[in-house]
C-alpha cells in the first residue's frame, strides 16, 4: 500500500510503514510545505496513496468533500509510531475493504 504523510506527521511514522513493506513519503517530497490541505489530498490521491494526518479540521472537511482516502491519527505525535505499529495490520485491512 502507498502512504503520504501530511506535514503534521513525524516522518518516523514512514519508517514503520516502510519496514512493513509499504511505500511511504512525506507530502513535502512533492509539494511545498505551505501547500493547503486540498492540494495535499489531491497529491496523495493522484498517486494512489492514503494520506495520513493528525489534522482534525482537515478530516472534518474531507468528510464533506471527499478527495481520496485518508487516515487521521487520533494520538499525540510522539505516540504515532507506536500507534501505527500496533494497528497497522488492522488499518491496512480496513483500507483494503473500503471502496
């Protein structure tokens, strides 16, 4: 599976994803750090990637105007690596089931 990390996600989360065999890169690898949320969502979707973010407001807007797939981490940034690592199999399975 392919993942793009929003600018608010620690790039070390990508390490966990890559070690599990997934492609992952930060959104800033292809966009300016100042890119708005819609540009980041379109960027990830155009590349067939799931966007990972901590941004609650971004998630609310995506529910109203869906662009691609994304996952909001409901944890503090320092805990994100552990949360992803502990739930990665469940996350991937849910993403694969989703339309």
